[in-house]
């Protein structure tokens, strides 16, 4: 992406262009006017019937005619609920759960398919795919944290979507559908907002778009945004003393007086602020009556400071960090969609290229204290003159991603008794990983070769490749009964090459900890940086996943369906080269559902399912804090999800969604895997980590939300009030019993929001309150300690370690003013 000054000027210019756009007849955004024919819906909401149109099955269909458990959040719902980020719309989808350590670090799950993994750069691919229009935007560490504005809708597809959406849609898919350039007229919109977070700082947002026909067959749409989220975590004053440990003459690790080192925290109030700005520009060109070309470019930069978790042993919304912390996530994506007809088949090509750069700096002093000092792994750090130095570690990261995808798809006419969808897919994504673990002024003989002060370096290149042929056929057995069969032939090839480790600084040629993997004399020259390549592995496989469905539609208001489907996630290479690659894991879904329509868009939808998750990819921190991934066995999930939408009176709407998931392991999980899941083999080496019947982590048994809104005419204006409540039950944090005993459960919580506003002509004003009761809902937890003190209140440190809990944003009050042009 270009420089910060360029992107900031571009976003400002786009907002200005929206403000200066000449007033014109504004097309109603609820209708998604101008979406091209083909895979995108011509209308998002039918203005007469209030029916919602979706494209989940790669063709435009009424939501109530799609035999899939799907939540569709329209433009109006997004606007009514002041949705501007992933956290906001995640509350609205009952079957969705997630964990997040801050902006850009969310990991998304559907229906309890979560193992509590340590999802960093060397972990498994996500189990949920995220699409921006036709293009996947799920990078190796997760999806982009996209500012939500000028979207036609968000579609959340629960359950395996591997037939039409591929490898990263094992458990579900999220689709973000943008509003497309519209040939009908020139119009635009601008919104300005100011808000205040309780116990924290002010925030503000400016966003706008302009739609402009530039010829009879060509239109452009330009969107821009700038959002500042005020901080609410305080980095409080405090000190940390390192009891520098040495071995005495008898080989015991002792703390000798006189050489302890004390450091002070970087005190600052509200230090986790976030700035997000970006732009999107799309052009629609109708080549003739049958063919449309839509190029689009989009980019965003998100800069965050501090951390987003409160620390155990301190007050609410407080932490104590000793090094600066920041994250700078910037990306751009260029995409091209070509839609047309060959004979009576719709043809779609969707291609994209994305580049993402994440630069960060993070405090790692907890590791220095708990692991290096208290556990005795670092006895005495020194400089080139052998003077003792402060042992504080910090991380400077440089992560570069690229992703390209290409899909060619053919769709038969929707009004025929036999309907076909099929195509080809290719995807290649790379992650150039650089993680510098630094101790300032470290001596040259301790530092990793080629670095100044690195006690540890990770410099690796990861490449993930996917190839697929896919198709589905639907046959109307009778006017009421349809049968669908589909499949996807896939092939993946994933590789990891580069260096990870300490310097090889022992005289006998054996690296630190007596492990040859850190000794570059045993390996070849480097190819991606670092002193050498001590990992160079590739794994590949191919296979087939399916979807079979039977649908019964006795009349226009009732639909019943049964589905047997399968999703997959590719295998990969472990970062620690001595470990074998991990295999793909699979999710088999048995589902039945019903959809009942009441007219005027009202409906009741219900789905019940059993999902068998086989060869679970479980990642966790192993020796030296390295992520290790292994196939942990099998789990089974029983679940039910339902949503109800009623419009009992003119202007009044009420919607409720609920999901129940009972997700448990079907076998013992052992430290050393074996086919029989026998944790007593090998004798004296293996260990039981989690028993059969253990609940899977991160997903509550119950999650629900309910929203009510009333609109009425008031003195020439259109007024509204609304309220919503969301509930998430208690969740296990970690699959493993010992770690879970330290964390404890993440407690159940409820959030209540409310808003009121008026609309007059092109103007609208909204006053809202999110999290009215200022609840500290627990989103995720992380821990820093060593086994000697973890969970032991009488151990070497008070409280037995540090637990960090990311919590929901405190009560936020905001005022939004908007104008359409």
C-alpha cells in the first residue's frame, strides 16, 4: 500500500467528494440498486414484500427458498444497529463465536467447531472463510478487519460450505457484499459520528460514498472512511524486579543478592486507541446487454496502540506493560469480476490480488520474567564487555502477506427443472514471517547471527496453494421436491522454509538447549533470510468433499430440507522442523431444517444438526513457546439454531435468534498421539491432556440475541426507537485440563443496546448507547507463567502467573448525523 500520508489524503478526498456531490434522486440503499446481473442480487430487499434476496448458492434467491441455515443482515439492519466492525455484527449471528486479542486478530468459529488453538502465523488455516463479494479475503492468520460501511448485506452461512466455497469454509462462510456502481442516477451519503466510551476516551467517525454514472453504460462508486476508537485500557504505574538467577557450586539455581534488576512500566491512560481509514472504488462497465465488467480496488490501514486485555492482580480495565506496544495493519486488494452469458448459461470470472503488511511491537517482559528468569532458562544476560544487562525481551514483527485467487463459474438458468453450478478455482497465498525477539545490548556471541540484539529469530516463508473443480446439480423431482448433489475435487500443497531459533553459541557445536535444530553448521544456506534454513518441508494431498440435499416445498410459505455435507481444512507444516506435518481435518454435517414464512417478510426458521469433526487440528504452545499442531482425534457437536422475525403492527418489528451447541471430544487427547488414543503408551512418556467427553472450548452452549424496533411519523419526520439484548453463555477457554484449571471458564454475559432517532428528508440523526450496563464480557484469555508457579498462589510470584482477559468494549454513547444526496 502507499504511504500513510497518501492513504490519509485519499480518504479525506473521498469524504470531501461525497459532501460536494450535487443533490440528486437518491436510490434507496435497501434495494441494493444497480447490482449486476449474475451472481449478485438485483435487489437486496424486495420493497413490496420485504423478502431478503441472497446469493449464498451462487445465484439470486429469496432467503426463504434457500435450504441452508443462513443469517442475512441487510443494509438497513447494519445501519439501524450502528454496525461498523466485525464485533458489532458478530453479536447478531447466534451460531458464530470468536476470540480476539484486538483489532486484526479475530478468529471466527461456527457451531462450536473450535479447539482453542493458538492461531498465530504458524498455525492452521482458519475453519471459517470470509469473502468480500466474490473474492476470499481470509489470510493465513485470519480475515481482514474491514470497516463496515456501504454494504448491501452480510451473509453468514453456518455449516460446511466446502462444495461451493472451498478449503477455508470447513465450518461456515461469511460473505460481505458491497453495494455496486449504479447506472440509474447520481447520489451519495455522508455520516459523521462522535462517541464517548465509559472509563475511556472520545472517538469519532467520518464516512461517505458517491455513486456517479459517467456514461450510459458506465458508473463509478467511491467510498471512504476514517474511524477513531477511543482507548479504555489504562497502563498503570508499577515495577518489575528480575531476581537474576545463578547456579551455585552444587548446581542449584539460586537468587544471589546484589544483582537484581528493576524496571518501571510505561504508564498511560486509555492507551489502546485505534485509527482506521481506507477507501474503495469500483467501476461498472456494461459491454452490451449480456456482459458486465466490474473492476474494484480497496485498501485500509488500521493502527492500534497498547493491548486490549485487563491483567489479573490489577483493577478493572488495567494492565501493566513495560515496553511500547503497537500494531500497524495495512492492506489493499484489486479485484475483477466479469459476468455475462454463453448461450443460456451465466458465466462469472472472479479474480483478485491482495497484499497485506502487518508491523508490530509487543512487550515480552512476562516471558523474560516467568520463563527465562523464574524457570532458569536464562541465567545471566550480558553485553560485549560481559556486563550484566536488563533481560527484558520485546518482539518486533514484520509480516507480509500476498493472496491471489481465481474462479471461473458457470450457472444454468434458474427456471429450469435441472439447475447446474460448476467451475474451477485456484488460490495461492504467502506469508513472509519475520519475528525478532530482542534484548537490548545483547552480546554478539549470544545474538542470532546477522542480527544486532536478537536472542531468537523466526524468518520463514509459508506458501499455501489450493486447486479445485466443483459443481452442484439440482433436479426438481416434482414441483414440490428437489434433490441436490454436489462435490468438490481439491488438491492442496503447503510449504514452510526458513529459520527459527537461537544462536548456536555453545563450543561443542550443539545449539542452545542441546538441540541440533539451532546449529546452522548442520543445515544449508538461507533462502529467505536468517542464518540458514533449519526447516524446509512440504505437505500435499488431494480429496473429495460432497453436499447432498433434499428439499420439500409444499407451498410458497413452507420449506423443509435435509442435508448431508462435508467440509475440510488443509494440512500443513509444523514450525518446529523435528515434528511431522499435520493432516487435514474434516467436518461431516447431518442437518434438517424448516423455513416458515408469514408474509411481509416475517418468518420462523429452524435447523437441527449433528456435526462430526474428525482428525481435529489442535495447536498449542510447546517448548520455547513454539506453536505445535497435531491431530487430536474426533469430536461430535449436537446443535439447534432458530431465528424469528415478526412484524405484528405497522412500523413494529421484532427479531430473535438463538443457537444451542453441545460440542464434546469423542476420545481422550494424549500428549503423544496414537491410533488407539491410549495415553498410557508409550509407558512413562505419554500423558492425558483431556478426557473423552470434555467440552470443546470458546463456544457457549447457548447464544442468543433479540431486537425490537418501532418507527412512526412525527411532525413531518420519521421517528424510531429500538432496543436489543445479546447473551453468550459460559465457555471453556482451553481443551487441556491443566491449562483450563488455570484459566477457569469465561463467564456468561449479556449486552443491552438502545437507540433513538429521527429522519427528515435527506437528513437523519441517531443517538445510541451500546452496552448500557457497562458489562465486562469475557471474549478470550491468555496466560504467562511457568508450570512451577501456574495456579499456585504460594509460588514464586503472587497469584501464580498473569492472566490477560480481553473484554467487551465498555458502555459507549454516540451521536450520528447523516445526509443523503
